[in-house]
């Protein structure tokens, strides 16, 4: 252990604060000092809530002294993504026109962390409308990848990933509708869990209308951090039920049974689009590590993978072509407008019957994936088929976007099906973080986390030690 409390895991901080070995104030102050040092350079935080955080930390320490019941994250410093309601703070979602949209109540996932005792030290940056795999906007500026400034930190939870990588908070809140937790985790060398749709309750009272149905089925909120154990802790604290989200499911966090199959399907990507050699190397090493841990790894392709990836574009983009598109054109910055138009160029237009049929096909594909997971409980595959993209690669025209959409097929295919996915860092390639993705059936985050811990133990990766800051 070290006196630099910003280096400590959320699990260690929670234990030490509970036993009064350290105070919440000390932990929070350490992370705030880290933010003051590094935020001007890397810009992961769009807001720093120093005064409120110190007050909350003092209240947490008082609760410990008075012997009150303590939550799982009692006194632990965390960050909240700028697209989730945090009472008293603006839910800007990276949009200039939303800078005065002050939330009156917390998003349920945020509420759960705060009820568990977490101390919010700031808000993390996003692209406008949280709609790009790059984190930059006209309101809060660009977030910089601390490993390589020429490459994206990912998006839309790019600020969250950079904050976690730099030690600015022990846990970071993120959200994922098309890879927005897993891709930034991959790009910044941290761990990120996209839970199953329905696992973590969600609702923004500040939003003008309900999200459309395909977005509701794809979007989730989840934790990002430096260890798998911290993700377990963050998920447990985040997943309590809330009546504001009728999609929430009271599924147990651990469904494992003695004697369960240890088979893992290794999928290197679609034959038509060869992954980067560094991606293949990360997969091969990870497969060997899982075998070393007692798993049985076999090469297998999940059913209708290409159709699932195409479905994400078809249903989400057609759904967004109404009010969302009008809002992007009205209030979006040039970068999101350009990226959105390039995505739209690759989207087949679906009329009513076509959209209904596409949503029905989602059920067919999800059923077949469920049968696949009966044979292979865990799927090991890339996060992305390429190394983290160069900054603003989505601003380079429609052809560049086509390549990006192919590269992100492992992210969007699982998102549209509402499945859990875990991004695990496993090393570096030419100074750039590399990782792999673990996917399982609905509400089987437990299987992803267990396999992730096996990889983590063998990769011996420490982002704080490897990050060149």
C-alpha cells in the first residue's frame, strides 16, 4: 500500500475508511489534488465538485465515527458521466445548449452509488449527445488519451476512462449503447463493464421525452475502474432496483453453480475483415491464459454475427432519424453533425414494416445467441478489430466511417442484443493499450467477471504503473 490514496482501489479504500485506517476526507482530497494536477492537461473532468466532495467526505467520516450503517462504497471518491442526472448539476451531455439543464434529482444508477456512500468528486466529459467514439465537444473541449495524444480516449465515456486511468477517482460511472463503456476502457487501459440491459436502473428526469424503444433495449449504465474487483463492487452498489425504471430486473448478481461448463468460445472476428495483428496477439495470449486457469477454449463464431452488427445500425439510426436527428442538427457541434451524417450514409432506410421486422429479427438472433451460450458460456472476442482510432477519424468522410463501423462490430452487435460485455486490459502494443472483450448470456456478468479476473491475474497489468504520466 502507499500513502498516495489516489492510487488505491475502491475496494481497499472502502475497507480502510470503514476501519478508520484512512479517512474519506484524505482519500477525496488526494483524488482532488490529482485532478488539479492533471485535469488541465488531459481534461477528463468537465466539472470538479471540490467543495461538495469535501463536505460529503466529512459527513462520511462522521458516520463512521458514530457507528452508523455503512454502504458498499462508503466514503469512496467516484466520478459521474455528464449524460446522467446528478441533482444540482447540469446534465450537459456535451452540448452547449444544455449547459443550464440543471437536474432536480439523481439518475437511479447515480442515486444507488450515492446511497451506497460514494462521494462524487466531478463530472466526466463526453462527446456531444454521447454519440461518438471520440470525446470532444464545443462546451467542454477535448479529452486526451494519456498513453497517446494522437489516439482517441474512446467515447462516449472517454472522460470516465481517462479519469480512472489517471487515478482521478477510484471508480467511474459510464454508459454504453454501442460500446461507450468498453471502447474507452480499451483505449485507456482500464476495465469496463457493460451490464445486461435491465440490470442497472436508468432514468433521467431532465430528458424531454422517453428514449425510443431500440435505445432502451441497447443502452445500459455500468462501472469503470482499474481492477475487476472494483467493477464487482461498483456493479453491486449500482444495481439496486428503482421504480423509475420499469425495465429493471431483480436478477441475482451471482448465478454460478458447481460443475458449470468451463467452455469458452474464441472468436477472432468476421473472416471478411481481418483484425489488427496486435488485436489477434491479445486474443491469443488471453486464450492461453484462460486455458492455464482451467477453461476449455475452442474457436467458434456466434450465430449471425454480421446480421447482429448490421441490426444496431439499422434500428438505432432509423430510430434516431426523427427527433434525435433534428436535435443534432439544431444543437450539435460540427463534429457530431459530420459523424452522424457519415453514419447515416451507411444506414439503409427502413419504413414502418421494415423497422418492425428488424426489431422482430433481434429476438430471433438473441434466441440463437442464447443457444450458443448454452454450449459456450463465455465468448472471448475483440473489443474492436483495430487499435484505438486516431483522433477525429470519424471526421474523415463516409469511407472512413465504413471502416470504423466494421471495426466496432464486436461492440455494436452485443449492445443491440442487450448482452453484458467486459473490456479487460491485457498489455501494450507500441505504447498503446490493448485489451479483449468477454461476453456472456443475459444477466451472466458473473461469468464475464470470473474470466476477467483470471486474465487480470496473468496479465499483471497496472495502468497507473504503465501510463506515461
